[in-house]
C-alpha cells in the first residue's frame, strides 16, 4: 500500500464561517475514524477558501470513503455548508514523504 491524500477545496455558503463548517463535520469525522485506511484529517481556512485534506493508506481506501460521504453520509449537515459550484476534489498518491 502507498499513502494517498484526498484533497478538496471549496468556498462556503455565504454567511458561514470555517467554524460553522467544522461544527457541521462532527458526523463526518466519526465516519472517517471508522473507515479502513484512515490516517488523519486537516481542515484549513485560507481567507474563505476551505481546504480539507484526508490522509489514507491507499488510493482505494480514499475512493471507498469518498463514495460513502456522498451516499451513506448524504444526510450530513456538512453538505448544506458548501458552495458546491466551487468544489475541486482530488485523490492523489503520495510521491515522496519526509518525517522528523
């Protein structure tokens, strides 16, 4: 297996903040923790653009989880926080890694 990153960028629905988005993710966080291959998740707010990065053991693990976010987790409140016209979603294998 090789590590993969799921990287999503988007803008929030007008009037919402990064804190609103994080709060709406409570059920998604629990879902991710239970998925095979899950390593970690980071959410960043860069001046209104949200970057959501999830590390997986493999591209296959990332793809399975992403499919579940749109099917099993379709009723999650997080979906109502995202301006879906701005979403850029990618799953990419890690080419190189440096650890301390």
